[in-house]
C-alpha cells in the first residue's frame, strides 16, 4: 500500500485532474479510511485466528489480500471523480 500512496498524489493531479490544492485532503482522507479499516478489522482477524488456529487465517487472508489489491486498482479505472 505504501507504493500506491506514494504515487497517489501524482495520479490524482495528472490522470484525474485534481487541483494541487485539493490533493493533500484527498490523500489524507484515503489514508484515514485505510487506518480506520485496519483498526476495525485487526481485532476481528485476531479473534478469528484464535478460534480456528494459525494456518487457516493466513490462507483466508491471502484471498482477502487479492480482493484488496483489486479494490486498490479500482480507482485506476475511474474516468471521473466526485467533487
């Protein structure tokens, strides 16, 4: 995710046409959403791991990682964005 966030500002300006003054707020908002999601789902994943053992959550998590990567790529397919 760090690689995506490092490129995010350039992508917002060059591809999506964000004004440079609005980029900091958009990057902050996306980072905030990612942080909140991690804080919400980390305890859930921990309880799941305690309940079913160590091996299965890693296998399930690998599938979740693939879905997360697809979700991370979806902004690249956006032709417009709300203002």
